[in-house]
C-alpha cells in the first residue's frame, strides 16, 4: 500500500538531495538519472453507488520532458461519483525548495505560483506592485474587466504594458486614442479580438465623458450585452453591432477630471496603484542598484514563455467549474453596506479565477465533459491579501458616512470550516441526483487537503518573497528542507 509520508521523506528527500546538492552545473545531467529512478504511484478508483474499491498499481514515471505533451493529450474521463467511469489520480512528488529552484531554471513544465508573476515583474524592473500584477494577470485571463487607477507618473501604464505582453498578440486590440464615433467603424475588426486595451481611457473619453460613444460601448459590452448603434450611410441607415464577450483592460489617471460613473465602475474590478512615499523610495533604491549591477540572465525568457502558455490555457478553458469550500466562512469579514451586493461578485470571481489559473496545481476531477476544480486555501488567502483593500476602497466611495472596518480573518477557523464543508455539506447535482462530495469520495477530500499541507500544516509560496508561509503558524521563514508539490500529471 502506498504511504504518502514515507514516499515524501524517503524518495523525495533522499534521491533529490543526493543528486542536486553536489554541483549546480550538473543539475541537468543528474536530473536525467533521477527521473529513471523514481516511479509514480497511481490510485485507481471505480465507484459504483456506495461501494468503493481501491486498487494500487505502479506505473513507470514518464520522462519529465514529455510532461506537457502528456497533459495536452490526456483524454481520460474521471468521475468519482458513481457513474460507472474510473478516476485516475497521480500523487505529486515533492522536492526540496532549493532543488526545485535549480530545476526550474531549465524545465518549462514545472508548476507555477503567484511568485512567478512577481519574478516576471522584477525582471522587467517593476517594484512593489506584486499584488496588482497578479490581480491584473489572473483576472484578465479569466475574462474579468480590469480598471487600473493611479496618479500620473506612478507607473500604471508601464505596469499594464508589461503584463499585456504576456497575452496572445492576436487576442489584444489596443486603443490609445480614438474619436467619439470612430469605434463603430472598427466593428468588424473588433469582433475578432478577446481583449480591448485602453491604457489611457480618459483620453478616449475627453470630449464628452458622460455621453461619449466609447464609454457607452465599454459599459454595454462589460455588462455582458451586445453593443449596437444605428448609423446613417448615404440616404439609408444601418445597424452596427459588436457582440458581447470582449474583456477590457483600462487605465485612468486619478488627477484627470474624467472619472467612471458608478454604473460603469461596477462593471469593472477596480484597482489602485501604490503612490505611497515608501513605494517611491523602493523604486529609487532599485534604480540606484541597477546603476551598480548588470544582469545578463537568459532565464527570464523561459519564465515569460511559461506564463504566456498558462495565460493562453486559462483563456481557453471550457466547461470548467470551481468549488469554493471556504465561501460561507468569509461572510463575517465582508462589510454589509450599500453596494456590497454589486461588488462582492468581483471578490468571489477573483478567487475562482486564481483556482482556474492554477488549475494544474489544484485537485480536480471530471464529471462527463465538465472539469471541477477544488479551490485551495492559498487562493482565498492570496485574494484577501491582494484585493481586500481595493474592494473596501470602492465601498467607501459609496459609503462616505459609514465606517468600514478592516477585520483580519481567523485563518484557522476558515480552514477548519472549509474542510468540514467539503467533507459534510458540499454537493453536486448529477443526472437528477444530489450527491455529497465527502460522502461519496472521502479519498478526494483527503487528497485535496494533504496536497496543501507540509508536516500537517497548510503551507504555500508567498507571492512577495518566494518563501514558504503557513498563515496559521504565522511562519514566514524560508525552509530549504520543505518539499515543493510538483504538478499532477
């Protein structure tokens, strides 16, 4: 019988430490030896009604260089809920963090975390906007309309320009400046793009900010409706229509007289750049350091390609759904004020977006042609840390006379309640029946929890530092002996 802890401690630690602690320049050669030495344990579940039969079998570990092709070509249908199909799980290997860093320099198919977005940002000399970068990247890839506001000169356009480069060029249409009615002349062209990028939205709306055609076009499409206009052509008229489905990334300088009206604003996830004195000081420090150091590292391109691939995969997800076991436990930390009901969807959708973006690193299963992802605690924690202030700042705009308190969550309570919900309450409707996940597949729940834990504590990589953190223990120290969970195949 397969024992996770024994496998993790013996194979994961002994083999990788033996091969990777010698010399860094020998990593590639030694890794080829390791991959022949390690085998995966595959657990096969065949569930019929309430009867569960578990079989354990060994299968050879596929070559690491073929992982991506194996993922792309995987056609197995998995179903843990008794529809007569089999579900196949592969237990991820965990390797020492320092070893993972060495391998990550040379392998394209290793897992991603939010810290990879941070690293890309720093490679491009952007400092201190780590949370903003992840929110923009993940949100936009999931079809969320993003509006970035900030003082002129704070770097908001440079930030969005840098991030938009990661997205498929054929899906981006950038509008720097355009006349009021010209947008409708581009209707046929715009229909072939997924994202419209307006880096200086106020310039496109400067003439008539209230009734500008571009504002109305953006508002309608962002609402999820088709945008249409009747125009005069010669002696006749013609109806021009731009179908829904386009996502917007906009930027607005806060000192400009133009501001999005409340009806437009609620259609966007609104984010603010950091203009604090501390942030400016950090940028200055970085510029001074750059005058003293040179970096010709060629690994930056590899990271960019990995992020671009993940963005492409996320943008093209179909029939993918997310279960958030922690949702109800978040209620006491959400202000109950005017407009909460309008903006809470942005909060919850961002959590779902993170689970989808990191789907390869999350526990998932399939029901027929539907992929179901179980959200990790990491997704909830990161979105709270990154987005909660932006969310409350928007609410303060509409509730100037009401105090909105900042309440720090009891993470242990949230984790315990999330685990309880998944074991006892969360259900899925299948072919006219409602089935509780925990009752019909307790192994799935255990796997979901165990794949997030190290030594019994939920731990993950801090998106700011790259170190492992355990919010319950409030332990932010790096530990090179901790094992990193590689993506499931």
